[in-house]
C-alpha cells in the first residue's frame, strides 16, 4: 500500500465504512496507547506511594471525575448530534456550549477549592485540592476540543492528543515521584501533562476553535439547555453512580481501603474505555442510519452489540479466573486485598460493553429523557447498596454494590430500547458463550498447574477465537 493510500485511509473521510474504520482506529489506538502509558504510571505510583497515599490521590481524582461529568451535562453529545444533522449550525452550537461550559467550570472549581476539603476525612487529600482544581479546568477544556473533532468525524486529532497527553503525564509523574515520592508530586505530573495536552488540541484545532468562539448565539442557550436537561440530570446521577464507591469509601473507611479499591477499579475502568470508544466511533453512523432507515439502524445496532459481547465474554471470564494473579502482577503483594473486588468488578464488563452502545442508540433516536430514570436507578441504587454493604464488607461490598446497581439500571435501558426499535442479540452470541466456556476451562486448568499468567493468556485467548472459527462465527469478519 502506497504512502498516499495510507494517508487517505488514516486522515481523510472517504465513505461510511472507511470513516468508521478510521475513527475507530484512532480512538482505539489513542486511548489504548494512552491508557497503557497511564497504567504504567498508576502501577508505579501505587507501588511507590503505598495503599494509603495512593488512596488519598485516588479519592480526589474521583471527585475530579465527578466534576468533569457535571461540567459537560451531556452538551457535547448534543453538539455532535446537531452537527451531524445540521452542519451549517455547528459553529454556533460549539461557541454557545463553550461559554456555558466556562460558567460550569467556574462553579466546579469554586466547589473544589471551598467545598471539597469538608467532604473528606483524609488529611492528605485536602492538600491536593489546588492542583486538582487546575486539572479539572484544563482537562475539561481539552475534552471540549474532542467534541469538535468528533462532530467533524476527525478523530485522528483526539487519538494523537491522547497519546501525547498520557505520555507527558506518565513522564512527568514518574520524574516527580522519583524526586519526591508523594501524592503532591503525582498530582503535579498529572497537571503538567494535561496542560500540554490541552495546548496541543487547541493548536491543532485553532482555526475551528477561533471560529466557534466568535459564533456565540445567545438565542441557542435556551434550546441547548432544554435539550440537555435530561442529560444534565442524568449526568449528575451518572456521576454519582460512577464515583460513589471511592467517595463513600473515603467517608466510611480508611484511605488504605480506598487505595485497595482503586487498584481493583483502575484496570476494569481501562477495559470500559474500549467499549466507550467503540460506541463513540459508531455513533455518527448510527445517527445517520436512524435518519435514513430504521431497519438498517436495527441491523447495525444488533451487529455492534454482538461485537461488544465478542470482546466482553473472554475478558470477563479471564479476569474473574486470573484476578488474583493480575493484581499481584500489576501492583504487587501489598495490594493482594484488592483481588476479590477486582474479580467481582470484571463481571461488569458483560453489562457495560453492550449497554454503552444501546445508550448511544437511544441518544441517536433523541430519546435521552430515558437517561434520567436510568441514572436515577443507578445513583440511588449505588448509594443504598453502598450504605448497606460497605460498613460490613468494605471494598468487597462496594464491588457487589456496583454489580447490583448496574444490573438494575441497565435492565431498564435495554427494555426502553426495545420499545424504541426492537432488536435481538441472544441468537447472535450463542457461539460466543460456548467459546467462552471452552476458554474458561482451559484458563482454569492452566492456572491450577501453575502456568505463568502471561503464558496462560497467550494460550487461552487464541483458543476462544479458534472455537469461534470452528463454529464459523460471522462476526469475525466484521
């Protein structure tokens, strides 16, 4: 393949299939490379800081993740949807949302600086607040740049920026930790890396960025807020659902237990990223399909949900069986208390992978009001289950709470999608279930004969796909 063909394939939009493939490649390549880099930092930092200091840092980063979600309120998705439907109005939407976002960021940073110190019983966490507030600012603005690249289906900008940002975070983080092994050093490394990432995406999109700022339209504020109101409430409730575990552990247990739970949670959240990226790359195509033909939209949804199970089934089974070895490999023996929580959380990949695609399909159908109930079930359920389970079972209780909550909330979202555009998945995954069982038996037997972890994975993973190939699974050609 010539250099020009490679450039066209990776940097230009030349048809639906090629654009989906290009965007999927860049999102996956950028996020996976970035996550691997940041995972290296997480492993290094967790080992050098120990469970207590690592727990303090994880606690405040959980608050930041909560605030980043709230600062967006679902407006990014609204911008992307409107840009796909009405490209001529996209600049005005970008500009108006940008200024709304600045106001929300000002509120969020004020809360972090003045309110967050009173929400923690962890003294070390309070010292990190000023740096964390700046991380919130620059990471939120960086994500706004991604909104522009996604709306234009130019996701190469996001992929490259993710690699650069995480390379800088990892490099600065390790450097500062070597100089001074403290949570403050780690926070400073994060901040510098994110600032560089923000500057890079701003420069890459400077022409579009300048135009979007100058196109502010006051008359769009009301319709944007009205459209995003379901997202706003859903985002608030969703932020509670996603970050309650760490925050409530910080209130009810020790910073050490927060550190253990974070060690269990981080690899699982990295796996969630794969599902989110796939859903993001499919979203523009799904929106177009719904606009043109509901039957084709249904087929696309069924196929993409089935592909998500293709990945989730071996990942979940392998993680559950090998969880203790994975935690020991990543974080060392001092984090062995994280193993059971990790194994429980790995089960959630079977729930999350298909559900993020279904959620995006609901959004593409402009039925986002359903997210309110979905998020309310998740938020309230997680709080209630955490109150019941954390005091007695600690981090294991938090992980079980997550399972119960996700099952309840995602049952609702699946049911709603059936009323919007009925779809079928089970017949498409029977072969995957059989292949997963064969792989799981192989993995378990190899573990019992003391097969090294990496070798076990190298042997077990191909067996899964071999069984699928023997059954002539069509999705392997997706």
